[in-house]
């Protein structure tokens, strides 16, 4: 935070978008943001980002001259970030091994997340897509509560559709099927609960949640 400039974004405000020149790398200090990819009139929610996550144009690789068109991030609630330019990133990576490891870990996680999402979009059914995306989401935004995982932010049917690249109507129908199959349920306050043991039994082709601790 002492190296980069701090910025505050309101709920729904675009933090960065494609076409920006040297938009910098953002480190979330507080709040959350959604990373999206758009094209042909559609948008997909790639990942929900939280405190400690890094995202942006990864300015320290800008010499490659490659920009992902249609990629942008939007604040969810009031979100505060630290913005690092290319020279800041290069210097911190060279001088601070812990920061370099943070950057590499962030890149590895995003690559793994993107590879799984690409596979789902290419070959998985709507039900598998939804279950896998909920598992990915619960790893970062969920907590174990006596046999199930409760996601600690409220997901709407539209947000689940955006996360999986399916129509909202399909998302609603799929969630109904999963609820009837006891793979998901809803808390009295409207938070989605994922029943991992039932998911493992009913969807052997779905992702496996390896750890029961809060991520």
C-alpha cells in the first residue's frame, strides 16, 4: 500500500476494463470484486475476488503486448484496492520474495480456475457446470457448518447464470433439480448451502472439495 496508490470504488463501479493503457495490477485491500469476460452480447462471471486477491492487466507482463479483450472487473460493495504499475510490480517481485510468491500463487490459482471453467463450458452439462462452479465458489466464499458448506455471500439465479454461461431460466431449473436431489439447500436468510457428501454420491464427475477448513 505504501508503494502503490490506493483507490476506492463504489458498488457496481468498473475497476478496470479492456482497452485501458497500463491499467495496473490491483490488490484488494477490502471489499470484493467480480471479474467478467464479455463478447457477442453475453458476459460470464469468471471469478469473485476478495481481500488479498490480485487482478488487472498484470502490468509486469505488459511488455508482451497482449491484451484480453472484453475482460473487466466490477466492485461488489465498497471496494478499496492498491494499484501497482509495471515498474512497481517488477521492483517488488525482485526485492520481496514473499510478494513474488503471492503473485505466482495468484496466477496459478487463476490459471487453474480458468482451465476448469473452459472444460465445463466445452463439455459439461448444465447441472455439472452449476455444481462445479458452486464448489469453486465455496472454496473462497464458504464455511463448513455441520455437514454442509454455506456460501457467505448471497448468490442470485442471475449471478449463477453469469458464472456458468447458461441462461437464467436454465439456472433456475437446474437449481430446482439440485435442491430436489438434496445437493443444495437455502438458509432462512437466503444463503445457499452445498451438501458435499450428497454431491459426491450423486455427481461423481464433479469437482472434489479436498479440504473441510475455511479457505
